[in-house]
C-alpha cells in the first residue's frame, strides 16, 4: 500500500534523529519499521518566526520503496550520421546526449578549453586581470553554467521534461537531492566533474568534442548551410548545425549580421551586483540574531518592484557565494555570481537589474539595427572598465551612498577577487538604469528591513542576464531563411538558465534529426 502525505516539521523535529520517520509514524498511527519513506519534495517555510520544513512524501506500507536507480540508454554512434553542435554549454551538452539516445553522432565544436585547462584561464582573469577571449567564465567546456551556482529553478515547465533533465544530471554525478529540493542547486565546486562525466559519455559512445575550435564563418549556398569554417582556416562540411553558442558569443551575432542572416533585437536587463554579509540576509529571512541554525541553508531572497513602468528585480541570487569577473574580451568589466555546493561563503550576492525595452529605451542605438541592445551592453561594460581602473577591478559603491548620491570614502570587504575601486555609480550609470535602481533599492529596504544598509556594496556591471539579440526560428526550430541552421538555447533567445537551455538543446536535437 502506498500513501501520499504532506507533513510539516518544526526546526526542533527536523534536528531530531529520525525526526521525519517519528512524525510520519505518529501521523499514520503506525509503528516505526512497518513502512518506508520516499521524499518527493522538501521546502522551507520561513515566512514567520517559527520555521517549518514542508515534506511531500510517498509512504510504502508493508512493501518496499522503489529504487532510485536511474538509467539513460546511449547508443554507439561511431558510424552514425553526424549532427554538428556549436558550443558545449548546457544546450550543446544535452543536444549531444539526445543525439546519442536517438542514434546520431554529435560533433561538438567548442571555442574554449576543457574544464581542467579552463581553470588556468579563470586564474589569469582573477589574479592577473588577463582576459582570454576564447576561454573564460562564459566560454569553455560546460559554458557559463560550469562555474556558476548551478541553480536549477526554471519557469519553462511547458517547454520540455524538467524532471528528465534533473535525472540526467543525477545520472552524470549530481546528488539526488536535486530531485527533492524546492529550489535545487549543485554548486560551482561540483559542476566541473559532472560536465567532465558528460563529455566522457559522449566520447565513449563515439561522439566527438573538439576544444579550442572556433566557428569563424558559415558557407551558405542557395540559403542552405553547407559548411562551417573553423579557426579561420579549416572548412567542415555540414548538413545540420545546432547553434548553441550562448548569449555572450558576440562574434557570432556580428558574423550573422554581416552575412545578412536575419536577427532580431530583443529586450533584456542590466544593472549591478549587490553584496551583503550573509549573516544580514540570514537575520532578515530567518528572523534570528546571531548565527542561523545549522539545519538551515544560507538564506536567499527574491525581490521585484515596478519603477517608472519597468521592472527592477533580483537576478541569479547567490547565498553564501562570491562575485566573479565574467568579461569575455579585454577592455570590459562584467560581474556575475556563483556559490559552492555548501553555500558557506561569508557573503550573499545578487544581480539587481532593470528591464530595458529595446524598442523604447535606447533610441540612440537604433543605427545598429538588430544589434542595438548588444552595443548598449558594450558601452556600459567599457564604462565599468574605465571607472574600475582599466583592469578587472570593478567600480563599486556602498549601497546607501549609491542611493543617496555620495561617493564612498571606503568600501566594505568583498568576495570579488580582482578587487573593487570606489566610483560614483549613481552618476555614471544611465538614468534609465541608475535612477530606477536607486528607487528599487529603497523599496527593497522597506520589504526586507535591514537590507538597505551601508554594510552592503554594489558592484558594476551586471550586464549578461540574457541575450539582447534573438536568432529567429520557425515551428521546426530551424532558421526561417537558412536551411540546416537550428538556433538554440540562451544565445538564440530561447532559454534563461541551465535547465531551460538543456531542454531546448534536446528539442533542437530532435528537430535537427528529423528527416535525416
């Protein structure tokens, strides 16, 4: 017999050995040992001072609980028809895995390094302020997702099988806790090994992955993609290409634009990173003073406010995390956030960004056509570079000084390894962004008492929230003009995170294989 039940445990019950089993036995009126529990969902309710852990359970009475063993059947594709995949981020990885399942050979072309060698590129940007434009926090094996918090929350529930992506991650090495948590994440310390496992599976089954291999041109005849040029020298014949290059591959947008391949400008968001000591966020969210209970994870938050008809909202919130330099070219400063699996760093950071309507807000950039949002991004990233000191040092300001319009005499300690430089971001940022941010922060302080504090820094700029360019595709997920080209994932404008990109990769693989 199987019963589905929902239980709420207090903090004390959660900390009691076998507390869930004891609570379930009392709820069911059964003796312990006569049933088995499978946790289906776990979340924390901290809206009031008394905190509860919410559980959704399947309880198996006098019968064994099913195994959690997961299996994906990948075929040997050594001699199968090829599908070419440009980019090995989440979209490219799951496109390749789907090819294996359906009996096609993925040939992956990735401009950056593998995860092991990529660490040297990250060290160079953090310690030496040197940006490798081909391999960095955005480019390389696993894409921007490899060195991130690994947040798996998505709103794209109608675009594919979310559970299937989670199970695939577990199959390739993630903890099965992600199948249960309401807000699952993996952690930047564990993601590289999972990415490496996926690569090894693809190669073992006969797929190919070529690192340090950049697509520099497309050979198109009669509106059909015939070949791709690699590293400006080698030409590779292709029939179907999944373009999964991510939202920071600006050279791809430039290339498509120069070849008059249809692109569309897309609305996006830009702003700053705000960084608080983690204990401040814990005290607000958990209604506590001093250290939070060891049973509670580092607290997070989600904030949104409408300011002058534009949304101002938190983005990619990283509890117990750190800020990293995410530039993809010399002469720019871009910041992003990530967290380790335990989220045990001293700081909490989040992007706080402003919606930008590409058709109404940046009229001065109309001359750039479909690339107008991209050029706007570039200008703010160059501004951050110059105001930060012309290195990867980032411009920063105390939160209260930013809102009140004062230059910060000094700054708070930070997790951002390249360092911070005090700068008047309140006057440097365009009013479109800066003015709305200042009002937004005031509103957030009203919602979360203690959030608006001089102990927090804001760091600029958070500019790579999503692609400002969309590569259109038809109902078959193929470019409406260029046959054989399948725009995919965040770079095409069809995803907004690891899970949605992975689902889109699978869909594009299925579409590319149709009719081959």
